[in-house]
C-alpha cells in the first residue's frame, strides 16, 4: 500500500508494505536542512517558529524522526516554500 503526501516542498511517497519510511525521512530531512540553511536560519529559530524544540528539528534533518502532516505543513509555512521549489 502506498501513501502520497503532497506538499509544496515535494511529493513524499511512503511504501507501507516494504517499510520504506526511513528512506523518505532521510530525503525529507535533507531537504529540510537545505531549505533552512538557504534562508540562513538556525535550527533554534525554525523550531521556535513552529512551536517545537531544536532537537526535534535536528532529529527530522538527520532522519531519526518523521514529521507528522501538521508539522510538515508548519515547516512549509515557516520556510515560505512555494509550489515547485
């Protein structure tokens, strides 16, 4: 079974049958770090903007944690991502 998550930061595809969430998390985390750094933001600033702790941002960027839909949307807004970026 596949789940598709459409965000302006890209499409996340999760293959539940083969447990491919980890690979998707790493890709999401790498993109998160890239977008944050492009804007000259520290993890602490981004965390404050979305209402979480900087260690959570670090865990997302390293692929150790997966973002919920709510957090992904908050990140999208905080980083001011536009469709297709």
